């Protein structure tokens, strides 16, 4: 296959993992990295890094995303819930069977590489087109719901299934911003991040999965399904996507994935008015669009961060596959840390 782009965005790695690559930096999760992760297992204790998927509650973080709604499946007009087969078959069994309507990025989630693209003139015809990681374009199989007979959407390229097939497992490191910077809103750039890496003696290696603990998901848990929008806006650390040194470090560090317990990993300026030439979410642009780094958001990291600190550690084994849901642009998950 010939390259699907003539020029790649400055600072991107398009083509470096192959012209047809849809995994991005997950390619760095080699068998060696799984062994490195396994070498961090010393007690066998496990931590679930997921929020209950019905949190945050309401839609204060993102008005388009709704809490999951469970309903029973129906058979012959009857709800399959506490359903007694005895009526039909004279048996002892009782069945419950359900389904869910779920915004895939409502709670603990991975962003697929199809989540954020950009306007960029990859084919060098003088006009920017909609393009995603590694030069896949909107025409490469992004089905818009307005154009499908049943209103369905689908990312036939860069969907979450590639991550699911890869099986996400390896060495992860925790950076505990909350411990150093507290619970008030703080925008963390390169200098502040480096201060924490140095003080906690954290070695970030190529192919590691980086976890950023801010306390945001703990705050969400404490609100028990009734989130206080104002408090959430003014609480906890976020990364500074506007900081070029931070963006450069993310690239050079060789991290395979970037994960946080906050809403969007980076500062999301709700009143931002751009000039048409820049991104609203520069870390999303850098990671998902330019470098193929999957983003994890709203993970629950507080318990694990506390345990690692008490035990003088920062590295652990992470197992974090998304749902194998072809064509989805994100996925909920229940990541497991083993220490
Ligand atoms: C947006 O808000 C665009 O997405 P995310 O959940 O990745 O921050």
C-alpha cells in the first residue's frame, strides 16, 4: 500500500509503525514490556482502577454523555426479569436478562485513536481535510449517523477493537500530582511534572503506561452521583496542553499510553475561542492524532496511589483491555493493577 498522506503533521510519527498501522504507541507494549510489568508483581494484590460506571452521575462534565440505563430484554412482550420458565416449561429456573444504553466515554474509559482527528492538508492539495492518526481520512470508513439508514455511526478505521485485540498489558508508573499539589485546581506543565518525577524518584521507561493521579475521581465518588459542577471545575490538577515543553516530553519519553483520573487529562478551557488554526485540546491532538497515544480518563487511581506511596513504590503491572466493540471510538473498562 502506498502512503495515504503526502505530508504528515509536524511532530507526528505517522508511518513510523507502518503505513497501515492502527495501534500507534501500543506497538511499544512488547512481550518484553509485559515481562517488565510482571517483574513489578511482588505481593499479588490487585486493585480495580474503575469508577462505578454510573458515576459521575448526571451530565455536568459533558452534556452529551449520559449515565448508563439498564433495562430488561423482552421476549413475547414480557420483560425478562425475574422471569419464571415454569409458566412455559414447568421448570424451577428463574431468569434475569438485561441490556444497557451507555455513553462509552461517560465514566472510566479509553479514547480510541478515532476519537479526535483534525483539519490538516495531508494530501498536499492546498486544502485541509478531516484526517486522523496515520493519515486515515473521514472517507476511509467513518460512517456518519446522518448518512446511515438506521442512524448508526461507526469508525471502520482506528476503532477501539484494535486496542482490544492487542490486549493491553505491561509496566505502568504512577505520578502522584495530588500528593504534591493538593486538591485545588492547578494546571501542571513540564516544570511541575519534572519536580514530581525527581522528588519521587520515578523512572519512566519507553513503552510504560503513565498514570496521573489528581484526586478528581475520588472527589466524584465522594459526591455519590450528585456532582457539584462548580466544585469539579475548581478542583484537582490537570495537565497543561498549551506547554510545548510538556508536549515534547510526552513525545520523547516514549510512553505507550497516557492515563489520568480526571475528566480530560488536560485543561479543558470551556470559554476558549480559537483562531481556526489551533486545537482546543492540544494533548488530545498530540496524543490521539499525531502520536497514536491512547488516552485513559476518569480512572480511579486514589487507592492504588496511596498503597504505592506507603510501600515506597511507583511501578506496577497494568492489565487494561477495552471492550472488543468494533467501530467504537471509546470504551469503558475495568483496569486491574497488580502490585
Ligand atoms: C472530549 O471532551 C472531546 O473528549 P474527552 O472525553 O476525551 O476529554
